[in-house]
């Protein structure tokens, strides 16, 4: 059953990448390197969505106290960190030929790096708490608080006019470029949903295994040994 979902998602992702590479025109100024936009930008968008999942799930856990939401928050954070790391990596590759440097303390880059470290810290913080309920209780407020950096990242290019360009819109782009960007945005969205779902299911499976391991084996008596379990001295005489 899982292949019915995975195969179409992978096929659409490959199709979107091929369309961006071979059918969308190259930028007149940046050349072929501009095509990194079809991965860099959707990766950034989907990381925001993943962190929004963390925010909503953390809020719902505090309201309903169901571990389901904590598992979902954990999955969203881990997948979001992966996409944010991809965003920064591709941004550095893109920036080298266009800006002349691998890294600069631009407002967008700096706030995105802070975002990555915040959610990486969130994951590490969770790993240090063994008790399931305590972990969910303490990490939920954190998952809500650090989401405040997401709108800061998004608005950074408007608040601080530094090196990173402002967001483009379809009216300022070639139609084929806009189409390629939309195709890849949906492709990354489908991959994001798939990753979060399977990471969430893995969290649930891990919990079930831990619960089974904590239970005593069936059919065995684990009561402490007493004289009643041994032979009767009086009966032997």
C-alpha cells in the first residue's frame, strides 16, 4: 500500500526537477545557476510549513494532553531541520557565483541560521528527557515559542534591505519560471507530507516497542521467593 503513495510522489518530484532544469529558461544575469531556485525556494517554504506543524501540534498537546500531538510535533521539527539545512546549503552554493562569497551575515541568511539552530536545539532538548509525558510537557511551550522566528525570517528582507533579494512574484517572472517554481513547490510539499507521516509513524512504533519491553513476560511469576515456595520442613520429617 505504501508504494501506491511513494511512487507517484517520487515520480512527480523527478518530473518537477526535470521541468525546471530543461524547460524553464535560464536567467539572463545569473545564468544556469539560477535554476537552484527551483529547489532552494521550495525547500525554504516547506521548512516553514514543517515548523508550523510543530507550532500547531505543540499548542494542541497543551490543550488536549494527547501524546499523538507530541509525536507529530517531533516529526515536524526533525523534517523541518532537514529542509532548513538544505535551504542554507543551496543558498551558499547559489551565493558563491552571484555574491562572490559562500556566506555573508545577511539578514535573511542569519535569521535562517538562527532558525536552524533553534529547532536543532529543540530536538536535542527532547532527547535529554527520557520520560514521555515530561518530555511532551516541557517541549510543547518551547515548540510554540521558537516558531516566532519563522515570520522574522520571512519578513527579514523587507525589514532589513541587505544583500538578499526580496521575494519575487509571478508578474515579474517568466511564465515558464513561474510554472517550474509552482511545480517544485507542490513536489516539495508532497515530499514533506510523506516525510512527516513516516517519521510520525516511526515515533508511534518506537513508543509501542518501548511499552512492550517495559511489560513483564507473560506466564512467568515474578514474585519474590519465600519459604512458601520451597519444600516444607515439617512435611519432610
